[in-house]
C-alpha cells in the first residue's frame, strides 16, 4: 500500500495507438482528457492524483496534430525511449493487436504498470506468458473489460446479485451490425479487421469480450461450440483498393456456463458484421430464469417477473395483438453511470496508486484469448470443446 506521503501527485501515462479509433475516441478523448480536465482521479481519502498523457505512435504529423488539438505537451515516436524513461508510470496500448504482446512484455520488464485493449495476444501461449510475467513483476496490470461497465450490463448484473432470476437457465446475446464493404460506401471499421494475417476476425475480436461478459454476469465458460464464417469474401480498404477478406465476419456460438454455485447455464451468442439491426441496441443480452427474465443492451435493461409473465398461445391463424415489448419494466440505474472506459480507467489508476492488482488482469485477458482460440478450433473441427482451467 502506498502511503499518502509517497503517493505520486501525477501519473504519467504513455498512450500507444492514440491515432487509432479506440485509442483516440474512448481512451484519450472520453477517458484520460476528461480525467485531466477534472484534476485527476479521486482517491478514497478525497485527494486527487493528476494524469499526464504522453502520446505514442508511428506518425509524427498525426501525433503533433493531436497534441496541439488537445493541448497535450508530450508526444513521441520512440517507444523504447518511453519505456526507458523512469518517470513514466503506466504504459497503455490500443495499437494493432499483432504488436501488442511484445510491447506489453517490454513494458512490464521495464517496470511499467500496463493497461491494455483486448485481445492481449494473438495466441494463448503468449497471453499466458503475459499473465505470468505480470504476476512475477508485481506491477498492476489491467485489460479493458468495458462491456461490464456499461449501464445495461451493470443493471443486469445487479439483478443477478439480487436473486431476481431464481435459477438462471440461459443467456442469449445478439451482437452486430452491417459493416459496409467499402466499395460504394466507406467501411466503418479498419480493413485489418478482415484479414487473418493482421489479427482480424470477429471470433478473435469478440470472444474475448464474451469471455468476461459471461463470466462477469453468470459464471465461467466451460465449453464452446462455434461456427465462424466469412459471409463477405471481398472488401475495399481505406484507399478504395479491393482485398480478399480472409478473416471470419460472423460467429454463431453456444457456450456451457457454470455459476459460482456450480449450476449449469446455457449461453448462446451470435456475433456478426454482416447483419442488419432490428433490435434496440447493437448488442443485447437476454437472461431467462425460473422467477424472471431481463433484456439488457448497452444502456437500457428491462425485466419481467414471473408474476407478470403473460401466457401467449401459439396460433398462426390469428394476427399478433399482444404488445410483447410493453410487458417489460425498465430497470433504473439509480446512479450516474459515466462512460465505461473512463470508469475502468479510474478504477485501474486507483489500483496503481494503492499498489494492488486490478480485478480484470492479464489472467482474465488470457481466458478471453483462450475462448477465441477454442471458438475458432471448434468451428474448424466442427465439434464442442471444453475450456480447461489455465495454469500460469
Ligand atoms: N474494447 C473494445 O470494445 C474494442 C473495440 C474495437 C477495437 N478494440 C481493440 O483496440 C485495438 C485497436 O483497434 P482500432 O479499431 O482502434 O484499430 P485502428 O486501426 O483504428 O487503430 C490501430 C492503431 O494501430 C496503429 N497501426 C496501424 N498499423 C500499424 C502498423 N503496421 N504498425 C504499428 N502500428 C500500426 C494505427 O496507427 C492506430 O494507432 C485492437 O487491438 C482492437 O482489438 C477494442
């Protein structure tokens, strides 16, 4: 535990990949800059620790523009220099997935605390090695588990904690939207997402989210059966050039879960970049239990109790008159829930100051990589695979 006297007044955070979509929008713009504006992170004793970003990247011009636009004093293209700088406390990475594990290793060996986007590595072996290194070096490591900080999922988790569902039977998730091919209209996601060689693919991208979401809401994932496919085989890149989309753009998966009490729950999640949205939100989860059900999106959560459950009768000859969507009650937040990335940053930085582990560390990150790997293997081998416990 760091005492109030030797507690740092400023945490210097090297931010790699801030010119990218996530690094810029969620981490710099919505998290670190607002925290700096507010005077830093508030600690349990009411004092504050200020944050000082250092922008790290390859393109000097983009870094200078960003630094000027947001009044950030320091930027650099020299990652090694940043890692060798003893005044840098935290190394954050939102760069390309394929570069991540090597960068994080170097940062931890240099004694930096690390906070990182997911997936932490491209292979389970690398992800486990990272988790083991974090445990050895004793630094505070955190991986973005942003979905668990979303208002909708916070409310859903609260219903689980309150015993609202009775015995939980199943959780079903529907994630996705249409990502334009890039010929007529520009794609709204980077082209590397659709190339296997560059770490792309929806299974790799989303199963590390589903791992912690399922674990954080229901319990550990014990098996996976997935079908990962490439629906759109050709796309057009940022320069308008056609390319072969080698990576999967949809994954249809069934998971066997286990609650902390040891009860089995069935999970099922569709993930797709080739689906059009007929939902209220881009991701929705429905949990059904013996005493009640709930549907949560990013923001909202609605619930229906056993006593309020209507009794529909199947009759294909009659038009539907039941107002099904009106039969659910909104679950209030009862608290102000700010941007999820920002709230996790605050929690992580408090952990750094206190010198303790972050609750979503590199072991949890490795389980995400494990689930993605097993999902792809399950699809290739057309069979259900157990998810073994990891040993570091
Ligand atoms: N938590 C989430 O919900 C979420 C959502 C999307 C992406 N991500 C993760 O965030 C990371 C970044 O994704 P993004 O969508 O922002 O991607 P992006 O392509 O917009 O940004 C990637 C960054 O890497 C840099 N980069 C690109 N090519 C490079 C190269 N050859 N060498 C070195 N650097 C290079 C880019 O300049 C940019 O700064 C990925 O690991 C992705 O999996 C997380």
